[in-house]
C-alpha cells in the first residue's frame, strides 16, 4: 500500500468520468508539496486530517455523552427504547493562554468556527518515556484504556507549536501502526487519540491582564458505541454495581407516587395513580482514579444505552441484621425486624462477606417469629455464614439512568494520575 503524508499542498480532482457502471476519477495532482512524493492511485482512498485544536487544558476538562432513548411507561411496568446507535461525545475544554498563544487561538477560531476540526481526547493520552523519530511508522503504547481505532487519527504532541497528526492503520494492545512516517522528531511527547468534531457553540473568550481563558465545546462526528465488559458480577443477567460507599458517594434518594392530584380548593385532594409502583429516584456519584478505571466507567456508561439498560444498585446500607447463623442448605434466615412482613416480599438482597464473596437472592416469603422476622430466600447460599462474616446485608434496587446526557469531569490534565468524576441520577424500575 502506498503511503501519503498530507500537507498544505494543492490537490485538484477533476470531474468524474463514467464510461461504465464503475466510477472512474481523473486525478490532476500537484505533488510538489506532498511529503511522501507522488501517491499510487491504483486504489485511492480519501484521507482527511483536519486542522487540530492544539491547546492542552491543564486546568481541567469535561466530556458529555449524549444518548437518545425513549421510556414508554404503563401502569405496571415500562418499555425502554434506544434511538441512537452510539452516544454523541461532546468534550469541553477551557485553556489558559498568554497573549501570543491567544493570537494563535483567535486566528484558529475565526477560520474554523463551525467547521470540522481534529480534537485530541486528552484524558486518553499517553505520555511516552522515550522519543519519537521522524521515520517512525509504529508507536509502542498501551491501547487498552482508550479509543484507539483502525482508520482513526492520533496526534503526537509536544507543545501547541510542535505536534504532528497521523492516520492509524492497525491497532494492537501494545502498539499502533501509522499510514506514513510521523515526519518530525519529538522528545517524550504525549500520544493522544483524535476525533473529528465541530465547535458547535463557537469559542468563548475571557480576557484578563495576563491570562486569557478560551472555552469551546466540540461535538464529535465519528462516534461509535464502545464494546467491552466492565467486569461487574451479574444477577439475573444484569450488572450489579459493587462499589462500596467509599467509591459511590452520597446516594441521595426520593420516593414519590406518580399520579394526578385533583384539588377543587374546597375539599380533600384526590389522587389518581398513574402507576401501581412508586417512583424511587436516587443520585449516585463515582470517583475513578487512573486511565484504566476511567475507561472502564466509560465502557459501562456506553452499555447503558442512555435510559434503556437497567442495572442492580445495592443500598450499601445494613438494611437487614442477621440474628442467627445461616446454614449451607438453609433458605430461612432470621433477621432483626425491619419492616412489615409484606414489605419483604419480592425484594432482592445482596449478602456481601468481608472476604469479598457476594450472594444475590430474592425474598419469597416472610413471617413474624417472636421479636424477630424470618425471611425465606429463593435458594440457599450453599455455604455457612455467620453475622461476623457479613459486610453488607442490603437491598438491591433494579434501576436505570434517569438522563440521556452523562458528563465526566476531569479536574486536571497532565498533573499526576488521571482523576474522573461522574454524578448521575437513576430511578428504580419494576423488578
């Protein structure tokens, strides 16, 4: 395969010639500025490397994934549809520039506002310990924690004035292969995957005496749905979110009965229920440290398909207190009274031991026995468990995301390990 490194040279494609059902193109090329010389046009393929936004946001950034889904509720359940093949990615960068850099950025903004540009996805970038040479067509990097695509783009970045774009032709777990030599020498550069995007809101500028802030939100056009397994255990073929409270912080909750409230102003306010179950909403937050953890969270969010795909969320609260050891073959469990007997029925629970073992079961019966309650699980645990072994004996809620737009925040870039935070509302669905 011939390789062509694009530059600012002129390329003039003539009008199509259609002597048959096959498309023939007459190419008129001025090859003086093509870095790799005259290309082989036996099987031409158009490759465009758009001008990149080269300023690195060291003070932080955010990335919003926008899915499109529709929820069709009924009185007893709901149906959920995903209407978009892949979520739209919207990185937002704020950069601090000195006057010289601002002049460069303003020129970029005037020329490229509303047009396609290359946008580095900085939080997936990898800083090399070694160098990159002009003749290199392969770069050794770990591609397991980023969106490195065959046919995609990358930037070899050393500074806003010293970088090079390249097209990726092959991706391995430990390397990427480029279409052409990178064309310049770099010292310990950062290798970053690049997306094609448009600055849909233009560029917002805040000018101070010494430092100028420029903010832009880019809407990515080459979106794909990420595939992969986030590694969560499964219960009834659905992920169980297993981060304890040190990782899932401040679960706020609200419970409300959906319905129409009719008030004539004189008598009792009447309620016409819209659903037989209550709306149980929660808000959960994640703090992920390192590129691998942030990538795992992103893959998991993609798998939700917006509001479509549910998951199990433990309360991470000691909802049930064991009052007697559980035998390996036991299905009846004695607990401290925590609800009316009808309040246990149909509930799902997680028993997590201090050694990391987890059991997921459903309560199918309950009875009052003296000062305690006895709940019946759908199956035995298969192992003996005492109260001292239990870390959590908590309820499981079957929930889904309650929004289509999920925003990742990256407080800093290039200053130590990557930190990614995410806060998102969820709502319970009928189990």
